[in-house]
């Protein structure tokens, strides 16, 4: 008996559904072989385990472009139909899913109701921050702890006095100060 090719072996592990799982008018090809805990199919090929949808793309469409992930357009993790798959950047793949970053990226208002727009949003450490909320927080801190604010102000004034005095010393030394 002749050995199956990789493609033939792959095709024995899919079930082309009829009308149950449709996306864009075409049926999903559900992976019926082994799957991971998170629901993605796995396929052993060239001595390593690969995700079934990535193997489907490589076997039926060609190499996956560098820096791209294969995304399920139909949102069915078992599907290996290349018409339902698309190479996208990892960020696009994450934002299309049902992940916390995807949910947060869709929010247009901060928890206090301020708009996440160009003027009111700053980005630090890969996160959005509301400028209006930051201003309100600083204002509350100043009102709640006037001693700390006074100490900050005194330190600020002392620092500027030292800078001014340092400049005057420099100017005297260079002969520009009379």
C-alpha cells in the first residue's frame, strides 16, 4: 500500500460541513483530528506539531508571509477552509478576536465618560490614558494633601533659586555680571 502524501493525510482529517457552519456563503471545513485545549486543530508535519489552519494555508495556498499570522475570518477555530483564512499581522489578529485588548480597543469612552479622542488621550506603556481623568486626579491630590503640595512648591522654588544663583556665579566668573 502506498503511503499518503502530506496533503492526502491532511484532507482525511477534515469534515466539510453542509449548511451548519456558513461564512460568506461557503461552508467551514472542520478539523476532526486532535485539537488543543483552546480549540485549534493540530497537525504533525515535517517533524513538528503545527496549527491545522496554518498547515491548511501552507498546503493549499503557499507559504505564510513573514510576520503574519493566519486569522479565521469565520471565527471558527476548527475551520481549515482557506477561503475562511487570511494572513494578518499579529496585532490585527488579536484585535479581531474576543480578547481583552480587542474589547478595550472598541471603547470610545473612559470609565468616567470622557472621550478617547486625539486631544484627550495619551499613550504610555502600550495603554491609553484619559488626560481629563489625570487632571482630576492631580487636582484631588492637591486638595487632599496641601502639605505635600506646599513641600513640592518649596522644592520647586529652591531648585529655581539654585539655578538662578548658579547662573549668576557663572556670569560673574565670565565677567558678564556686574
